[in-house]
């Protein structure tokens, strides 16, 4: 059987790749076909996720064995045949191409051709430029600020600026050795 996968990006509106691959191929072959179709080097710890119809991740196929718990199925790209995990049209997947930035291609098995075989995967449609493979540090921080807090937090987020340290109740804390302090500021 030949599987035809369609790849889309939520970052680049006019990006699309259609890749055909034999159902007996492994995920590593699909991984390499994707990288070739978008001209990315093979230097990231990528993963595939098989998703449900709402794009919720269900099964991960990793580039390397991550040593997960023995009671969980552990799928590695080089050892996992695509047809063993994907059997129906419209199956959704994510391909994580930038793990630090948590950036993905959204994939769907758009067509199955029965009774045919394919020696090597091929990109049969290429539209638009792919997003950059990795974000630089500044872009990454603006997308995912430290602690998940953006720069535009107002003063109200931190509460009242009329803080009074006399209102601080230190009963219940072991504060031996600092009994000579008159306020919180004296502790620092």
C-alpha cells in the first residue's frame, strides 16, 4: 500500500507538502523524507505523535530510545513500521521538528492506494517555504517567556504597593537567631 501524507504548518499559511511512502516503510524513512522536502538538516531530536481527531497526542514515536518505563509501549522511528500504527485515512499526526520551541507540522493520512508499492518515499507536492527549523533564543523567549509570564503584566498583577511588613505574621516560623531584626528588610 502507498500512504499519502499531507503536511501543514500553523506558522506559514501557504506551506504544504504531500509525501507518498510505502506502508511497510519505517518512521525513520518518513522522517528523512520530511527533512528532505523542507531542506532541514538532521540535527534535532524530532518525534512523531499519533493524534486523535482533536489533535490530542496519543502515541509518540521517538528518534532515539528514550528509555521509558517498561509498562509503556516504546516506539522508535528506526524500528517502527508506519502501517503497524496507522491504518486508516484521515489519521492525524504531528511531527515535532523543533523540540525546544515545541513547533510541529500537522500531518494527515490523506489517501491510501491499495495494491501498489513504493521503493522510496517521495515528495509529490511542494507549496510554499517551510518555517525556519529552529528559533533563535530571542524568538524562543518571546514565544515562551520564562515562567510563562509575558512582559506586558501590569502593576496590578503584583498587588498593592502599600505593603506594610507589620502585617506579616511570623508566628509558627522558627526565627531563632534573627530575633534582633525589626523588619523583613533587616533580614537581607
